């Protein structure tokens, strides 16, 4: 301003001195708030805002040569399961001055390798959801990069599992109580950790029940291919269908409607993810998963500590919850012989 004096923004040192805390404490309030008491973080951030302090998100990049970014890799950004995860990761990253770079592998292993190589050069750390890479390559990757996996249960790695096991077991038991004895599991892409866990949970829950299970796979995981597989699914004559996710469950409900089969009066349907449940007719019974919570936790883990250090192995499983809705009912009475 002409004839005036430009007011300089306060520094971390000045804020720390005014509040009677260390400079590192002020820094952590912006870069690693989980390490401090919530009231301390609130006091520091309020004081900083009052004094016009703006965290320099580029300082760490200048000193380390690595920008304050996190690479988030997903197999299918169009799948309704992933947008809430992406949104939660972005918001959690913003709180620590980070930016999230998002990439979609389209479920292709070679594409995933290329994306990992490219984002690793641009990011402090990587969060990889539902990786399709072979186990040995995943372990090797953690030896060279700061990486955390979501929905890939690989030993000796840092991973968070968005688990449907307990809730699906509850759902199968509920169907058994209602009298169902002929089940179909309509799975998703081969090699998916989530599909393996969900199929395994259904198998385990049915063990010893005397019920019959027929398993199918929609490799693409799409609504369209589920509709195409109608003849195959109906050939098992199920009274209850459990789908890998809500997209496949939606396809199952619509193909049943098109064949003149009533849901749930003739066939019950249970989905997984709880992302499309209220858009189906009738509303879909599904397993509500903690994808957003997993993303927030993943960001907190990767931003803490030294960028130069690899993440310590740990396994965190977040169990989902069964939400019963109108697609589940007792099976139709079987004719007496």
C-alpha cells in the first residue's frame, strides 16, 4: 500500500512464543493433529487464524524434494463404492495441508503398475484400494515406498480392511431363520479380496445348515453383465440371492422384475456396500460398509511420521452393519409332495 507498511504474516516461532508452546507443537497442529490433544489443536489453530497465519504447504516439499501429496489409486472410480472413499480422503488430507492425486486402474494389473510408478514420483505416500497386483509385488512395493493398502489383506504390510464378514454372516443367518434353503452368491471380479471375503463368509455361515449354495461370477462387476447372466443365475432356482455389491444386486433385482419374478415374495436379495440401497424398487437390504472411515484413517496413518520411513506393518479391520430393508422375506411355500 503506497506510503504504508506491508504487514508480515506471523511465523510458527512467533505463534509458539505467544502461546507458550514449542514450534514443533504448532507445526503438529497443522501437519499431524492426531498427535495432540483436540483442545490444544483448537487453541493453536484459533490463535493462528486470529493472527493471519497461513500454513506453508510447500515448505516440506522444498526441504524434502517431495510435494505434500498423497496418491490414491482405485480400480474403478465409477463404482459407487469408491466416491465416498475419495471424498473422505480429500477432506482428511486438506486438514493437514495435503493434496490427493487420484488415479483409476480400471482393474488392470499392468495399468496399476504404471500408475504406481508415476504417482510414487509425485507423492509422499500411496494409498492403494483393492489392488490386483500379485502378493510378491505388493510386499516388494512396501519395501521401497510409503504405501498403505485398503481391502487387500497382505501380511507384513500396512492395510485397512473394509470388512463385510460379520454382517453377511448375520444376513445369511436371518435368511435361514426365515426358511430359505436354496442360495445363490453372485460374485464380482476374480482376485478381489472383498469378493473372496464375502464369498467365504456366505460359505461359512451356510456350513452345516443343509442349505444349497450355487456361486456365480460377474467378472466385470457391471449392472449390464449381471442382466445378461440372468439365465445362469436363475438356473439354480434360488429363493435367496446374495450379491457381491449393490451394483450387482441392482442388476439382479431388475432382471427378476423383467422375468416376472417378484422380490421378495419369490426371491429375496441382499447386497453389499449400501450405496444404491434406496434407489432400487423395493429398497435393497444391504451391508453398510465403512469406506469413508477407512479413507480418513488411511490418510492419518500415511501423513504421520517421517516421509523417508516406510510404514510399519499393521492390520485394521472395520466391520460393516447389516441394514434390513424390503428385499428380504420368507421364501414361498414349496408344494407338498
